[in-house]
């Protein structure tokens, strides 16, 4: 697959089938992930794949409660505004994200595979996030959808205990990525255009070009 196709179309793919991800596909995803950079090439990371139905069933109600917290604490204002004016394009987008993210929460135990990532001594996350994104890009190349989640931070102790993480060694939860074969189609990720979020030389100075529509496909 063209690298640009993977970059443009690796979306939060939360609607997936329960079909298992073959081990050789999992191998390729993780082996690609650990090629990612880390500070000083320290590789102070651990990756925990979860496909045990019992473990997922124990995690599912925790994830549900955590997403309730996300809606009630983090996104309360934006959701209230979105419900007040649902036809506004940004509000409509927010409501779509909520529906999709809630779908993940409602079907957490049905995903065939999850990847939990952990880092040691990495306060910025800069040494773990690239590997997570690489895993998602590699999954895209394999036709496997993925979704990055961090909602577990609201009840981390219970999650770490279920997973047997040796927190006394300093392992910090970074993310939980769901995997599965998509039920829908891959599309280009809609984003605010580059010239609205980029500057040149000085904060606020136009970047010098405008890209009103995605440059892929060419
Ligand atoms: C740091 C981070 C945390 C996220 N946490 C969650 C989460 O807890 N639950 C969830 O459903 N999606 C989560 N997402 C996925 C985002 O909602 C998603 O990337 C965003 O809506 C863009 O989706 P799209 O690529 O399909 O357009 C997270 C993404 C990132 C990068």
C-alpha cells in the first residue's frame, strides 16, 4: 500500500466484525510498531495484546464507566452546544464522533483484539506514541481497522490490576487500541485544512500556501 494512502485513510475504525485477527497479521503489526523511534532508542516500552474473552468482559464495564466520564467531564460543554445546534457542521461532526465512540464502549467486549501500550520514564509520551501510530498504520495496510483510546485513565488502577501490570517498575499506561476488520469503507480523514493550523517563522504568520482539499488521492 502507498504510504500516503495509509496516512490519509487510517481513521478511528470502531465498527468492526468479531472475526479474529490471525497471529501472522498480529506479528506484522507489532513488528512494524517496534520499528518506531524512541528517545535515545531506549525502547522502554511494553505491548500487551488482549484477545481473551474473559479479560475483555472484565474490562468492558470499566470502559463504559470511563466513557461516561469522558462525556460528562471532558466534552460536556461541546456536547451541550452540539445538541443545541446539531446542524452546524462542527457540531454534527462532534455528534458523529460521540455516536462512534459510544459504539466502541457499547461493544467493547466484542472486539477481537486490543493492544495496550506502556512506557517507562517517558513523561511526554514521545517515545511511545509513534509506535502506537505505527501499529495502526500497519494494521491499515493489513486491512485491519483500529481505534486509539485513552478513556481508561479514569479508572486505571482496576485496569492495571486485571492486566497484571507491574506498576512498581514504573510502567505507565499509554493507550488501548482496538483492532478489527471494518464493516464499512475506508475514507480520507476529514480535518481542518493545513493553512488554518500552520504558520511560518512566527506564530500567526501565514504558512505561505493553502490546501483547501486533501492532496491525496493525486
Ligand atoms: C490521544 C487520543 C486519545 C483518544 N481517546 C479516545 C477514546 O478514549 N475513545 C475513543 O473512542 N476514541 C478516542 N480517540 C480517537 C479520536 O476520537 C479520533 O482519533 C478522532 O475522532 C478522529 O477520528 P477519525 O480519524 O476517524 O476522523 C483518541 C485519539 C487520540 C489520538
